[in-house]
């Protein structure tokens, strides 16, 4: 009888641990989110964003869920910043606040005399309709300059002004071009190359300056 009583006692302790230890098998009530409020979003619907982040109301959302959700949202390349917090008055309310990247509405070219607008835009890495990354703007300018130098504008000067529209989250990029005099090669004399195919390759490379 003593052994049977001991077995029953151990069984009761085991069941108590299963059902009453917080987080052992049950969902923690502290992590249940009843309502999700989204702020600052215009580039997609709230449903799309929450699905992307893996958030839904009346469900558990842990700190790990928040971190992975923010990471997935950033991978969409549409956001500069994402803040997820609990409502101070009601911790079951989750607030998702986003700061979107600007979309390039227009690229406007000024000051060019010899090059056409479409040529400059062709060499400019940033395109209309893309999301703008301000940290890469100087790289975009350097890439454009290198491309134009390669076609003979060796002394070209490029400046820019960014026109932001906060309400629409759009930006107009103004490129100011000073071409100066392009380099032209009047005559090319090549020596030491006997192979016609190699000679043709050299001429093709030099053709851009002719």
C-alpha cells in the first residue's frame, strides 16, 4: 500500500508540473496579441505586411517572432526602419511602425549640351520606380561618371540635388551635368599586332573616342 501511495504522489507531482509550470506546454498569456496597429505604411496593405512578418491577431507573438518578422520585412527592400512595441496602456496591443524608403518618381537631367537625357539615364544605375537608398547615391554618381568618361567625356562634372516628397514617400533626383570638352582621337596607329581579330578588338575599344 505504501508503494502504491508513493507512485500516486509522484504521478500527481508530475501532472502538476505539466499543467502549472508557466511556458512548459501552454502558451504564455503575456505573449498573446489581441490587436495589431500598423503606422506609417503606404507601400502595401496592412494584411500584406503582417503576413510578411508572420504576425496575426489573437495569437502568440514572442520576442523571437518579432526579430524574425522584422528581418523578413527588411528583406523586401522597402523599409528604412521598423519598430515593433507594446502599447503602454494595454500590452496585448502590438504597434508596428515603419519608415518606408522613398520611391524614385523622376530623374531630371540639367545642363547637358552634347549628351541626351536618355543617354545619361541609361548609364545612371538608379532608375525611376526603384526604391531609393541614400547611402548608395555617391556610388551611383561615381558609376555614372566612370561610364561617361569611358565614352570620351574625361573632364565631366556631375552634381545632384534630391527633392523629397514626404507625403507620397517619393523623390525626384536632379542631375546637373557639366560635360566640358569631350576627348576625340583623330588618328590611331597600332604597331606590333599582326592578328586581324586582335586588331579588330583594339579598334572596337578605341571607337568610343572617335
